[in-house]
């Protein structure tokens, strides 16, 4: 058991994963702040006009899917690094999959 632990500590891939997880943990915090601002804007729009702001609906959806992509990586459900370490188009693929589940 101790031998396995020592081997895992020496693996470069383990430390790379931890490094990227730390980066994406910070990005999650930033994305959450932006999503909270979008929520407040949508609430204000609903109160003032009775409708959500269509200009930010798509952006909010893409940002939510991006957050989902990051969470998949952080919870070890995906090995693929999210944007900016992979193409943004992969986030759009997740968006298309979410559209089919409605």
C-alpha cells in the first residue's frame, strides 16, 4: 500500500492533473461570478420588461455548459481538459447534446 502511494506521488501525470485541477478550480470561481451577474440581469429584465433578455440567454447557456464541462473534469468523469486547453467547439457539442434532451 505504501509502495503504491509512493509510486503515485512520483507520477508526473498525477501532478499534472492536480495542477490543472487547481487552475480549473479558480476558473470555476470566476465563471460562477459571471453566472451570478447574468442571473441578476435576467431578474432585472423580468421585473422591468416581463421577459428574459434574449441577448444574454445564449451566453448564459454556453457558460453553464462550460461550467458543467469543468465539473466533469474536476470530478474525474472526464480526462479531457476543458477550454482554453481544448477547443471551445467541444463545449458547443455538449450544448447540442443538452438540446436533444429537452
